[in-house]
C-alpha cells in the first residue's frame, strides 16, 4: 500500500475477514541497518547543507575573500584539489569493486578491494592534511578570512566522517579475519559502499563550492534568497 | 467533581485577575497605540477560546464522571465537527494576524521626515549621537574606537565633525516629532527598550539596526536593556526625557560636537593655580587625607574627574542631606564655577604622580577575591578601572574611602539622583554586599591589587 | 507478515545474568529507559533547585550572599539548558521512547540494542561534562541558555573561560547520543512492528515519539553546527559569529562574522526542539486520556495528521524568536504567518482531547488528573503563544516576563504534567506495583495550582514591561511596588511547588518496595504494552511468540462488546459479545 493509503486508513474499522491487514515482507537485520544508514545520511546532509548555507551567507558579507577567482588565490589552480579528488574516487571505486566481488562470491577479491579502499581513503586524508599545510604556509591560515576558516572546517568535518567510515569498515575486515562467509559480510560491505559514495559526492560538492569565485557565490546566494 | 469545580474557579479567577490586575501596559507615550490595539484584539480572541474550551471541559468532566454502569460513546471521528472547529479557529487566527501584519508594515516603514538619532550600546550603558547641523551622521568603524573617540567616528569624514555627542544614559527627544533610532552595539548584543514607547529592536555588533517612533507625551521614561548582555545586564538602565522642541534644542546645545571632543582638555598651568584650594584637603599631590575625609584624586582618569566635578557642581552628587562630606565638596565647587575651570583643574590633576594610598584594612582576602568577581567585570581584574564601562580605578584608592562610598551607595546617599546615570548601577551592585564583614573582605582584596 | 524475523527468535536473546550486564551495561531497552529516566530526573532536580535559587533572589532581593549577578546568570543558564535538553528531551525520548516503543509495537527490543546502550552512556557522559562546569574556575557559563555570541565568549559574561567550552562540548556529546538513540527509535518503529501493527494502528504515543525523533535528527545538526563554529571562534579565533568589536575597551581580533547567523542556526534547532518536547507529550497524554476516559481518542486520524503537519511546519517558523533581533524586517511577515498557521493543527489537537472526554466515562485517577491539568495549562500556554507569534504584538512583549511565562507554561508546566501523568500511568507496568494514590493526588493539587499561581501572574509582569534575565528590578520608575510584592508571592508559590516534588520522589521510591501489587492491566488499557505475559515485562518482552495485532489501540466502549475495552492482540473471534438481551455469549465472527 502506498504511503497515502497507509496514512488515511481508518484503523477503527475491522480488517477484512478479521485477519491482520498490511502484511509486509519480513524486515531483516540488513533492511533495518539500511534504513538507519539512510536516516543517518539525511542527518549528515542537513549538517553539511547548513554549513554550506552559512558559508554562502558569509560570502555576501563585506570583507569576504573567495579562495579562487583571482590568479593569486590558492584555488584558482585546482590541480591539487583534483589530485585529492582522484584519491577519494579511487577509494570509492575500490569499495564498488568490493561490493561487486561480494555479490559474485569472490572473497579474495573483495578483501583486496576493501584494503585498497582503506589505502586510498588514508591517502586522501593525508593529502588533505598536506593541503592544509600548504595553504597555511601560503598565509591562508584558519583565521585569515572566513573563506579559509570554512575551508578548514568543512574539510575537517568531511575527514572526520571518512574516519568514522574507516572505523566501521573494521567490522567486515574482522569478518574476513575470523573466516566468516561472504553472506554475513556482504551486508556491511554494501552499506559501507553507499556511505563511501555519499562522502565522495559531498566532497565533490564541497570542492566545487570552495573553488568558486565571488560571482558564483553571488549567484548561488541570490538563488537561495540570501 | 472537585476537578471540574476547580477548573471553573481557575477560569473565573484568571478572568478576574485580568480585569482587576494592577499590572498592565504602562501609559503609552508614543504613536504606537495601534500595537496596544493588536494586543487587545489578541486578548479578546484568546480569552474567549480560553473560557469556552475550559468551561466545556469542566462540564464534560462533571457530566461524564465515572459510573459503573455507563459505557462511553464509541465515536472515532466526526469530520463535520472537526472541519467546523478548524474553520472557526482559522477565522480567529486571521482576525489576529491581519491587523498585526498591517501594523508591522507601518512599524518597518519610517516616515520620510523623521529625524535620526544614533544609540550606541555597550556594556553596560548607552551613548547617543545627534547628526548636528548638516543633518548627517558621520561614518564610523570599530577600528577608530578609543578612549578619546568612544563612538568610533571616522576623523576624516567631514559629516562626522559636527555630530553632537551625548556621553551618558539620558536621552532627550522632542515631542511630536517622528524619530528614527539608528542603533549600533560596540561589544555584544543589547537592546534599547522604553516600555512606554512599546517599540524596540536589538542592537547588534557589526550591524546597524533601526526603528522609528513619535514621542507623544512630555515626561521622563525608563530605558532598560532587554537582551542579556553580561553580568550587569540588569543594571543597564537609562532615561528618555521627552520635552518641547525648544527645551530639546537648549539641551542639545549643552553637548559637545565630535570636533570639540578631539581638542585637548583644559590648560594644566591655569589648573595649577585653581588647584591651590583643593590642595588643602586633597593634598598637594592629590594623595588624599583621611583626617579631612578627602580621597586620593591623583591617578583618576580625566573623564571620571570631569564627570564627578560636574555632578558636584549640579548637586547630582552631594545632594543628599545625609551626605555630609559630599555636601562639603559641593560647597567647595564655588571655586570651579564653569566647565572651563573644571577642565583646567582636571588637566592639572592628570599631571600629578600616582602613588597608591596606605592601607588600613586587612581581613579575609580569599573571600574578598571571590566577592570581587562581580566588580571585576567593570573595574577590571586589576582594579585599574575601564573607560569602556565608565568604571573608575579602585586599586590604590584609600580603603576607608572605598568603604565609605560603598556604604553611601547602599544607603542611596550617593547614586540615587535621577541624573546620576551610572550611580544606580553602583547602588544595585553595592547591595549585593550583604554585611560589613563581606565589605571589609572585599576591600582587603582591592588593597592587594 | 510484518513482524521481524530477527526479533522473534527468543533463543538469540541471551538473558543477562550478572548484575553488571543486567543493570549497568545493559542492552535491554527497559533497563536503558530507566537509566535514562533516573539520570534525567536527577539533573532535573538540580535544575529545579537552581530555579528556586533564582526565585529567591527575585522575590527577596539581596538576601543571600551566594546569589549575586554572576551566579544568578549561571543559575538561569544552567536551569534552562538542563530543563530543555538534558531533562525533557532525554526523559521523553530516551526514557519513555526507549521503554514504550518496543512494547507498544510488539517487538522484543530495539533494532540495535548495542547502539542503544552506547546512546545512554554517551548521554551520561554529556551530563557529567555539563555538571563538571559547576566545579571549574569561573563556574558554568552565564550566557543564557541561548548562548548568543558574541556575549557568550567575551569577558563580562560569567564562565567565559571554561564554562562555555564545557557547555559546547557537553552539547556536542549530547547530540551524538541523541543521534544514536534517534536512529534506533526511527528504525525500530519502521521495521520491527509486529504482525497487524499498521502505522495507523499505532498508539498516538508512538506517533509523537516517531515524528519528534525524526525532527530531532534533522534539527540537532543545526545546534551541532553552531556549537562547532562557536567553539572555533572561542578556541581557534575564527570569525564565524564574531564581527570586529571592542570588548570592555579592548579591540578583539575578529572581523566579518555575524551574530545573527548564530541566532538563525540556534533557532532552526531551537524551535523544532520545542515540538521535539511537545509531540511525545501530546502523544502520551492522548493515550492516558483515552484509557482513563474509557473512550476512543476522538479524531485519531486528525490527531496523527496534526502531529505530522506540526512537525513539518515547525521547521519554517524559527525566526519568530528573532522578530526584534534586527534581522530583515520583511521576514516578519512570513514568519508571523507560518507561526499563526501552526496554531490551527495545535488547536485541533486540543479540541480532540476535550472531545475525547465528552461522552466518555471518566475515571479521575492520578494519571488522568495530571492529563487534564495538562490540557488546562497547555491551552493557557498555547494561547499566550499567539501573542508572541504575531510579529507586532511581540515587539513590546519579547524579552519580557511574558515570554518567560509563556514558555514555562507551554514547555515547562505542560510537558511536566504529561511526564507525571505518564510516570504514574506506566508505573504499575514498570515496577509491578501501584503507587500511593493519596500522595499522588496531593502531588497533583499542589503542583497544578502552585504552578498556575507562579506563571499566570508573571504574564502581567511581562505586559507591564519587566525584562527577563534581570538579577534585580530595583530603581525603576515604571515598576510599581505591587509588582515587587507579587514577585515575592510568586517566589513563595514556586518554593512550595518545588518542595511538593518531594512527595513524588517519596511516592515512587516507597512504592517500589512497599506499594500494593499491581493487577496485570490495572487501568484496563487496550494498547499492546499492557498485554505482555509477565509484568513487569521480562527480557525479551513477549515470552515464546510475538503478539499479533487485530485492531487499533483505542477500542474502548465498542458497542455490543462485553468488556469496555478490547486489547489490541485479542483475536476478533475471541471477543466476548453481548447478545440481544444483554447477556454475554461467546460469539464467532
């Protein structure tokens, strides 16, 4: 039954034939976890969206200087950002391979891909730290301007989400260690893959935002009615 | 049964309290009587709902009280009834919202001819700025703010030179003239609320906010801060005096322009000769003298000395018949009859060496330290005073004098004059010292600073 | 079949055996609920004492040496924050949510018991961090529970060194705890309902908890964002909320930030938070009213839709807390309209509660009188909200005692009335014993009348123009002496109400050991939580097999049926019917 039907049923009426209405497919442990994950992604989306909205608000204040747009600004040259993005993309791809391997019942490939995903994720985090270092050396420290404050804040929070994902990924790895079958591990791999792709999308959007020029902010802010 | 009766009684009591309440809107003194109308409309609509729903509930409780043989009526829903009730509610809401939005529309559109006055809020007082002859307020920025330029007026902006500055909490406004209050805050968020005017808007650091009103009644009205702004929030008070345009012009003429405040004050050499009469009590170096009940005046900042001397001159200080020493000082002001004379002598006192006075009180310093926490916000952790909070230095002052003044504040001998715009703050603070013991402990700590 | 394969496996429910695994590191939702409840009530008592101290200063100024302007603001801040977040949110969702969700939907436990346990201990940690701020140098923050920058992190405000940092850290930990718990509640309600428990057969308690939890999940991130950004302003020196300013005469090293941005973020959380507290209370009170009025809740569907609509609308009304904040004045038109619209579904809920009493068979038990007390105070608090929601009416009233009176009536007294109703109502289920009826009634009368005597007159002080958060009202011309006398009277009432809570604590502690043994379903309730094989329910709740649900939770006074209620899990063919002569007969349908 669709949502509308469910929310308009008259519960005081006896069910047809006296049997329980609304028979649903049995909920599994995996389905519950997936629902929880989707809700968590919604929470994270609200979290990042609010940060982005405050960023756009700030971008319209006098004294705000974008990190890109003019030749001397650090993100006018986006090579480094693209490099970091490719690391996270590789990590995400590795997760996808792990997922497909678990579906195809190839545990060794799955394990290998998971290790690869962790490797590239750690590389990404290191590269982000390196980027921090480079930026603060250029004089764009965390206090330099709201734009660079946001850069550190957003990347740090994104990085923390990735670290949390790595912690969760320990569980399927432990599963391999204990010799569990792929059936038991597959669910975790699937959920982690979803999360990885989500974080990739978040990063790409953040990349786009941080490397935009002031005109772009003006347009975006106008679109948001700020 | 009892519950039903109690609910009926509570409804009656609430209505009676409403009708008989001695606590009601202060008599209005501005053009915003429309706001009062919207409040009254809301009282009527909500009052009818309050009485009707509660009496109905009380009746239901009484009528359908538990009886063993009774069965409740199985009644899952009644669309028609719910639609009716929802519709009526919507009507009631519209009856309150529509007039409200119309008045809000007026509130946010100031008339073209309204005059501008700037209110600058800071911890824990306000200062005011009038545009001066050119009718234009000068540009400001926090980076210009200093002890000599508390408004932060851009010295290079010609429009700012003739701005008239009012240092102090008391604002005068001409009656029957629309005025737009333009507001800035120096440090944290404040408000400038006059209950009799009904209108208010917060002042926010980093922003300029405003609202408009037209004072309609001559008189004096309290100003209170209505946004929590730190420890002394409750002591952030002021006055608005609404007066005739002539009185207002005369009042305004007493205040300096920005350009005038940028001149050096007084001439120390002239001040030295004037100081001769002061020296007999306060000592040649302004060190004070217990035998003459004269405090140390060296090391006091010029703005504090100026203010106190003017207060003595106008009998804002030393007005109270119990304030024997204050009255003596006020009488001595015959030596300094003019503003210029005060400025000269202040300029001279500023050149005197600042030596801490000897201490006579030694009690529980640790208790004193915890008590001093309340003082530190204004007078500074080091007791050196702070121009920003209009607080004089305490460290180095004679301890017997501090005690005497605290007692004067507690008894209202000092600070209770209506024009003593910082006195009421100190009176409220002094009353948080509950006994002699606490006061001596506190002074012991101040001695150590 | 909608019952879950995982949950219906009693073999997998390892009964905890040791004391530690049973009561400390427990994964049983009922134990976790009690842990949440006891912790929340404990901090609630702390906050109650703080409010009594504030009232002492207001009623009898300058009588107590330890209440000075600094400590007064610290008391006010901690009182507000504890009551709103650490008591109400935690007790309604962490306590009652945990206890009732699995029992009411017919599940053995939460979807993720381990996460549930983590949620409680994280909450416990946040409480410890919060209370620690009382013992650090400078004490807790006194910035007001709204924590507005720049004031919260600038000198001149109490607790500016460590107090504010601990407050921010504690809130962040709380949000993590809430998110863990919230994901659990939502997933459990969506996934673990037993056979026949359709969404519209759920008791309104579950609807309230469900929507409130979803709102909490989406609203708390705003608080987290503002807390993180303020922490950075304070500790790293960024300028998210800090413009260039002069603090106590000294220029601070900030520029370009916006204090209003914080207010928007805070209230984007803060307003839904009001309903996060209110909706579970709405739900629980509906169930208490229906059970003790022996009548189906009137207009069940409208009640559910109203909860959903209120939940949605509450995300677009936040700036009504900011009418006089200096924000763009055109926002006032929009937010006044949305705010007053939200009054319509809320009013419908009130009508339906009252209409549930109409033509009922009302037993004035202790839970019931608390529920009726709720309706009365909620009507009052809701109506005074119409003043503050209407932008121009708010201009003279905002930041006065009218606001204090309004939100205490609607968010303080009302939900606490429901909490008492709920605790008394479910006490027999939780402990297997009855509370002392007489003590419970005394507790009600003193609390209800006393609280009304506290908050009704305060409205009028607000209309007069008394500003809130004032340590002292001395030396003001517009405040007449009678207002000071009234303040003293209010203080006396407040102290009496505070002391009356001892009756409640004595009652629940004493009855736990000495109360009369409760019947299995003492109120004759139809909802599922009362139908467990043992009471209090054991670990796993349902014995060998999960219940099957045949009807909604409000089958009270169904025509033609022998009993005046039919439990949700009684098969239709086993319902005892009356024959034409009024005699009983077993009837097959």
